[in-house]
C-alpha cells in the first residue's frame, strides 16, 4: 500500500491475452486509474467496455494518444507495432511501459532509448524474469561471489506447438521466446556480448524457425548457450492458462530452465516449478504460481511486481532499480545478430 495520495492516470494499448493482466494489475493498484483502453478486436473491445465502464475505449491507438489526458501508457500490442506506438506515446509526453521487445528493428530501439531520457520520460521494457523472486535471489548470490567467475550460462525454453501455429510464427523466435533469456544473460553476467552464432530449424514450414539455438560469447569469457523449440505436443501437462481467448487454445506448456556454472559453484532453476499438480477430467496440469497467477480475481506474481514497481517510480517512491534501458537495447543488438547469423550461417561480431 502506498503512503502517497497522488494518483497516476494510465492508458492501455492492447486488451488481449496479456493486456487483460496488465489492466487487472493496474486496476487494483491504490494509486492508479485506468482511464483509456485501446483494442482492435471487437470481442476483446466489448470485454474492455464491460470491465472498465468508466474508461474511454478506442479502436485505434494513434487517435487515442492524441485525445487522452493521462500520464502513462502500457503497450501490450503485437511485437511489430511496439516501436511506432511507443514513439507516438513519447511524442505525446507519456511515460511508457512496453512489453518485450521494445522494437523488432535495432535502429528503432536505439532511437526510442535516445528520445525518452531527452524528454525526461520513463521508458521500461517488460523483462519479467528480473522481478521473479528466485531469479532475484540467484542474482544476489552471483553478485555476492558465491558462484565465483561465471563460466557458462545455459537456458532452455520448450513451448507448445499449437501456440507457434496460433501466433508464435508472427515474429522471429529470437524475439518471441529467447529474448527473455538473452536479457537474463546480460543481467546475471553484467557483461556485454562479443559475438553471436545461431542455428534455426524449419520443420513446421513457416518463414521463421520453430527451433533456435544461440551461442553468445561474452566480453569476460562467459559462454552462453540458449535453446528454444515450439514443438511440445498437445496432451503435455499444461502450466500456462488463458494464453489465448478460448480455454482450449489457452492451455499449454512453457518448459524452461536456467543453469549458471561458475568457478566456485553452480545453480539450477526450473522456471515454471510444477509444485502444484491438479488432476481432473480434462487431464493433469501444473498451474503457474510465479509469474501471473490469478487469485480471487487479481493477477499477482512477478508481473504485478514489475508493473507496480514502474508505478512506484512514477510516484517518486523507492523502486527495485533492476530494469535497464541500456540492456534492453543491447538485447536488441544480440537478437538482430542472432537473426543474421541464423540466416547467413556465420558468426556475427557485435563488439
């Protein structure tokens, strides 16, 4: 609970599968009002009207940004729209929280990261793992020297094939999945990336790879191996719900893990810990309890920590200070190098 009586007015762009969580979190913050929502899908737009009767509802984001009188906006639209919308929001004098990635072109990301501080506006990119307690404890252990010098970081992320066919193919998988792990590498190692090598698989016949392996060479010698695939079959015990609008497509799997190996010690973190198993007539599933679980109608977990921390900063209160716009741009550099490497078959040097 905040001690200040100040209130921050927010607009939300995107009331889809993840935007609904943003709206719920903002709506339950004692110092926030959700005054405007933009959504292009007619079904989701009607849901926004029903759930936020006092908010102004728009179908087009750029008209909304010209008309509204708010202080901040969260951008939860498709990835390839982020850069243009964030630019328009900054040009309107608004603080911005943007879900990852900041852009799908490096030049756009660099431009946005330059504009925001010039205009004294806050710009955050949604890298949720920095706000999850186990990852934060691991970071503390690394900073304290418990693992020694970091020799290798290995991250794996396997995801439901049905999600790739539904939406995952719309951008390169470096931006859709492994981008979270690239950000973790920067945060945990506190190193810049020297070079990237990447390989992709195209067994499902889309223009972007459903399987991707990246090897990052860091400036102080750490080697990072990042792997992802969108091939988990239907029938695997689900751990994510509500990812799409219907209950059938909304159930799926993110099977992810992280290993950090140093000269003095090592760690292993299973990202979606299956600590709760439920069996019913639909099958067995392990609901996520860490990132955005809904309890009694409220979205909680790391996503709430992340968004509320952004509000804390806007209120001028103490906040976590784990976000990094500089890292967000370097993430884009790495992902763009990975895409180039995957297409050319060559190692790409960054620094």
